[in-house]
């Protein structure tokens, strides 16, 4: 079955520290992979996506993610956390033969300490 | 602002009632998606329409139905409401409804069933 797993429902980092949010997927066909961010009381906003071009993808706000097929992973990183990065982050997957249906992970809430 | 609008923002109703949630996609987008976000189930795909036709279906309850009109707006109808239907309902839109496309999310409708 196709699924997405985000390791860690809560991650806390200090301002200026590395942010690493983990995402693994399960699929028998090549995936498209996405990271979305949700700020309190708002909708989801795309951070970045992988659609079978370069495996290292750069997104908005200094975030990037690397698609590793051998590890079925798409971890999200940012070298230096900012207070404004505090939000909930969702990894999602879709497939070429399923319309645009997104399958989401359970989400990781990122806290940034001053 | 994603360009996707949803009305109403908040809805409080009683068990057994029926409600309609409305979504207007971004200008130029032909595909509309509906998602449900709850603490129990996380973010779940409900249904996708493309240019008025159903394209993909998720775990949408039989009590729920949707449609997309010629002007491309979409309604999600929820009937015989139960307490467990309380959730945040998101609409998203994309250009052609394909798996690799970015989906733009609206701000959501928060439904509370009492």
C-alpha cells in the first residue's frame, strides 16, 4: 500500500540550529513528493516538490530536500532555523496514474526556541 | 493568499443536519480537490474533480457528496452529520489535475457538529 511516514510528531530546535524533518514513503511506482507547511489557522502552502528532475530540490524560505530512492526518503532540511519557521510540516506523495490525489504524512510540528 | 476561496470560514451545526461547503478555485485552474483534516485521521483526501467530472475518489463517506459546476466552483455536501465529522475541510486547486502539479490550498472551513 502507498503511504507516507513522518518520523517525529514534534521537533524542537534552537534558533540558528539545523532543521531536519524526516519523511519516508512506501510505493511500488515512482512517486512525486511534496513538502507543505501549515501556519496556525491557515491553509497549506507548498515549500518544495520533487517531480523526477534533480534529486536535490530547493524550496522557499531556505528549505531544501533530497530524494533518495534507495532509502525511499525525502527529508526536509534548513541550515539555520528562524523563529518564523515554527509551524506544522506535511510530507505528501502523489502518483502519475492517480489523478492529483495527495497522500499525506501525519505531520511534524516544529518549535523554534530563542 | 493562494487565490482559492472557501466559504463559510466556520460552521456550527447539530447532528443529523446537512451542510454545504463552497470552494472557488484559482483563476485558470480546472481541477478541484477536497481534503479533511482531523486530529484522529490527519489530512485525508476526499475527492477530486476536473472540469466538472470526477477524477479521483478517496475514502469519502457515502453521506458526503461533491460536484463541480460549469463556472468551476465546487460544493461539498455533508449530510446526516455525526460528531465525528467535526474537522477542518480544505479545498485545493491545480491547473490540470495531474500528480506532479502544485495544489493551492484555501484557508479551510472549520466544521463543528454538536
